[in-house]
C-alpha cells in the first residue's frame, strides 16, 4: 500500500474507511453533538493517543464553545493483543466536577478500557458523561457499555490509521486500513 509521501509500507493493507468517509461521518457526529449540547459548553476528554485525530476533527465540527483535556491509558503496549490490564498513564489537567463531559475514544473493543475510564471519571462527579467513539467492533454491545455516539461499526480486524497504530506507526494516515503483519501477509484479529 502506498502511504504518505508515496512510500510503500507492507503493513498497510486494504482501506476500510477513506478520508472522505471519515470526514463526512465526523461532521454528522459534530452536528448531532451541537444539537444535544446546545446551551452548554462540553468538555471533550480525548483518550490518548489513538483518539487525537478524531478529537481534533470532532471539536471543529461542534458548533459550540468546547474545552479539551487529555487522559492516557494503556492496555496494548507495543502489541496487537491487549494485556487485559488497564493502566493510567496521564491524568486530566482539569477538574470535571459539575461539567458536561464527552469522552472521545478511538475504538471500542472489549470495553475493558472504557469501563475503567467510566468508573474513574464518574468518581469525579461530572454533571454528565457520554462517550463518542469513532469506531466500535461489530460484536461490541455499545448500548450495554453506555456508548451514545458511534461513528462506524467495524469487523475484528486490527486497524491502523487516523490515530490508530501498531508500535507507534501509522497514526498519521488519513484513512483507516487493515494492518498486515509484515512478512506474513496476515491481518491480525482481536
């Protein structure tokens, strides 16, 4: 697959969502959030690092004054498999008590990270806490996990691009693609 600058990278497989498809859906989500939060100034909490591209575009698509903060957790490390343990790496800089918080996630897989973050943030007494995820796995019960805003449903293939990575690579791609294990041609699934 040819990526930025014309370079070829064997780790980038079939494109799942184009730059245009992502941009159109993010604009729709921004319009929906603008209506739902009319008269309020929501705080967008970006889950680093994977959601940074989504957060940036989503914040611009919301026609309201918004504040932004960042939280980082880790459950994958440099692997394509989760460790099963969530660890807080970077905490928020702002107090969220009494705030209308929108947790901005890149992808909802098993829900392990999301459950951890919801418990952590709800303990801080926000006025409200909703979740906006760019992606959710087809098999994930987003209603049970309390995910109100979902951009796209995707299969269990490991994806890269638009903030999603493997060992800190591919975040800068403007599209989402299946990751292909270099040398094997296999696409890992979760």
